[in-house]
C-alpha cells in the first residue's frame, strides 16, 4: 500500500488493492484507449529499466507533457511511488494519472472514486503513518475552502472537531466515512492536475506544444492537494 506495515480493519476499513481498483476503474470508465496511450508514453521514457520509471524519467515525461505546474512534478512522483522504492511501475503511473485527472468522476461508491480517495488520503498523510493528524486534516480543509471559494473559517478548529467525532486514529476508515456522510464535504476538486495527461499527450503528438491552461494555472495554489 505504500504505508507502514500492518492492517487494522478499524483503521483502514474499505481500503482496497491499488491494482484491483485500477483495473476496475479502467473497465468502469471505458478507459482502455487512454490506458494504452499512457502505457506507450511510459515505455517511451522508461529507458534504464523498461518495467519502471525512475524519478528523473518521470520528471522528463511530465516536462514533455505538462499537465500541471512544474513545481508539482516531484510531488506527484512521491505520491505515485506508494511503496517508496524510488521508481514507478506501470500500475503506479497509470493509477496515479487516472486518479488525478480532472475528468475522473469522484463518486465514492465506484472504483475510480475509491482510487481517488485512497490517493487523496496518501497525499495528506504526509508522514505515511497510516492516519491523518489534526494538522493534516486542517490542511485538507483549508484547500477545500480555497477551491470552493468559501469564507475561511479556522481549518484547525474544524479539523479538531471532525477528528474528535471518531474514537481511535483518524485513518482511512474515518476519512472515508466522514466524506461519505458529508461531514467532510468538498473532496471532489482535491488532487487534480490542471489538464488531463491524455489531452497533453495528444496535443503534443498532433504537433502542438502542450501547455498548462493559463486560466486553470492561475487559480491553483502551491499545493497539488489544492488542485
């Protein structure tokens, strides 16, 4: 899972296999053609080892097909590298790009929605200890407020109140439950690239220079979690 070893049903709840969710999401979304396109780009850039992308290779791929700010490229590599071995497999890359695409639906009951939720959890679980601390939840709430254009209440106060509703650690089970019950509302815009990677690839292949759309670029802050 890219997290510390050990599984607790109370803490992890509905967490599912990344590979299983990826394959289910491809089927759910009819994403076979997009997956093939990503696979071809993966193989084009995986030069040291055709089974993996190194950090340098991933950064080169993202520079060639820019779908988000350059400052976010390394952040996405670290996020997609779930087992933190310094390289991305085909499933790491495809699952990550599917999850952060602005076109991927955010329906929690579907495989693609579940995949997104797991990546969102991983992103905000900055220390990868398998739970969200109050300050990590506060950061998420702050990003949600920014994206929704809401008057900024104190995210730390809101986060403290939310976490206090759950006994034990605020793990994925609590996070998923809070989102499902709309106690944590507005997770859909989180962790999305400004442009779909597939669009950036096709634009480049058609002879254009792929660029991050300026209108979208202007409304992002410096955290991919606020995309």
